[in-house]
């Protein structure tokens, strides 16, 4: 399950997770750094693929825009709850402020009692980060399950050192399918890379479309290929940009 050859065809639609894929995971979500070589590769790939490059992430769209600026890409945020397509049309996340507020209040005793835990409010969802306290995983999960178990239509998503409650019915896979129904993605071969368990939904969809799925890092996966580290994947991404830019001459 090593990485495939760098991209050589312009007839692909490239979809990328953000944390752990385009940037190394940091202890705090705002501490990640997008490398200049990666930024340049994204610019080149966007041009060479005719704009058929999108970010599919658990983060909010505005956060991704901040990290990528001045580059502005199609983005599906909050696991597909919000999406901005290639033409700039924005489908906003539903207003779940009441649910988010109630869940936060239920989790507050745990947050106040234990240092190192962080609640992140998003448009339509609530995330609990425990990267600084991995030994509290079981306690965080139990508290979050209690916080949402009587709220219909809400699902709990597990990620790397993070739990997130969001409305059911959308995920990274549904976001990918939505992109693939539109130009400039429609009719192309989908390629998706991601590092987390939440990316498995997108791997499943890509595989069903005879595309290329790439898991970044360890762990069981539906993906066809694997990059051992984020650095390995970014090297592949940069080589793909170079190959497409030079017409495969290097």
C-alpha cells in the first residue's frame, strides 16, 4: 500500500483533508503551519487541474481560508455541514446554536475539572480536543455521549484526539459526492487523501468511483494507498505538482 506514482494526468479531481495531511497536527488547532512549498504546490495543482482541487475538512471554511490565504479554494467544512463550491456559492451549516450551547454546558464540569481539555465551538457542531490529555479519552467519550444521547439527529464523530458532535446525514464522503456532481470536478477521476477515521467516509466513496484513495499515517483503512507520514504525502504532492507543471518531463 505504498503511495501511487505522482499525478501525471490533468483529468483528475483532487480532494485533500487539512490537519495531518497538508499540515502536521499540532497540540492546539491554531498552531499548525502550512509550509510554503505546500502552498506553492496547491497553487500549481489548482492551475494544472483547471480548478478541480478542494479541501474537505472538519474545520470551518473561514479557518481554512485563513491558513491558505491568499489562495481561495473550494472547501467543504465541518465534515460537509458547510460547503463552498468552485463558483463561490456557499451552503452554510444549519443553525444548531441551542444544541451546541446545551452540550457545552453539560461538558463544562469536565473541562473545568481537568486542565488541557479544549472545547471548540463551530457553526453547527461542538468539538472536544484532548490531545494534551490522551489519558482522559475514556472520560471524554463518556461525558460526550451523555451530553448528546437525548438529542435526536445528532451523531458523535471520533477523530485523532478529538470528539465532535454534529447533525447526522453529512460527512466527508457526501461532500465529495456533492463536488463530483459539479464542474470542474464532474467526469474526472477522484483522488482523496486524509489521515483520520473521519476520512474513511470519503475513501469509501472514492473507491466506489474507481478513484485513488490515500491514507496518511498508520491505522486500519479502506484506502488503497498509504503515506507513512505527513511529510511523505507532502513530498508526493509536491512531485505531482512538478510533474503536471512540466508535462511529465521531470
